[in-house]
C-alpha cells in the first residue's frame, strides 16, 4: 500500500516566559519559531494526485500561527494553565488545525506537529487516535 506524507513549514515570532524553569528562561524572552506539520494519506491518491494542496496547507498553518505571531504567549488563554513550552505550542497548533478542518479531507490526516524555538532542537507531537474527542 502506498503511504504519503506532505510536510509544510511556516514561522512566527513571539515572546514567552517559563515561570517554573530554573534558568534564565523564567524571564521574558522571544523566539523566531518554526512550525512544521505532517499530513498523511494511504492508498491511491485521488484525481488531483496529491495528499492535500501544499499551498492550501501552508495557508491553513499560517492562519493558525497568525493568532500567536508577535504576541506574548503567556497572555493567551490556552497558556493560562500550562507553561508555553515548545510542547505546549505544538499541542495548541495541533488542536487549532484539527478544529479548522482544512487539512483533513478525502483520506488525508494530520499526523504530527513539530515546533522549534532555536533551530538546534525541536519537539514533535504525534496525533492521537481520535474518536470525536477534541480539547
């Protein structure tokens, strides 16, 4: 069986502080984040011969990231109960994309979200098996 995976990447800039961090990251600072998403499909592709349109996928990701671009992540509702770490940002992006319903159609499924703050490390969140349950 054929397995396909489209990866698109976009960026945003934001500030945050990690209040429970024991180092300098507990102070307010900023990053130029890079966010990549993997969208997969199995089997034979449809008449368009693509998992999803790459331009539409980038636009969908960009639409989500505009909500956090040039913001202090600590001030946003999602991060009121959790520190705005790369892990939390990845989870937030994942659920925003799921709710948006633009990347999953015709057998395509959002597989993972990867977030990097500094270019030398990143975190990848893998999609859970979903049965109608959304956060």
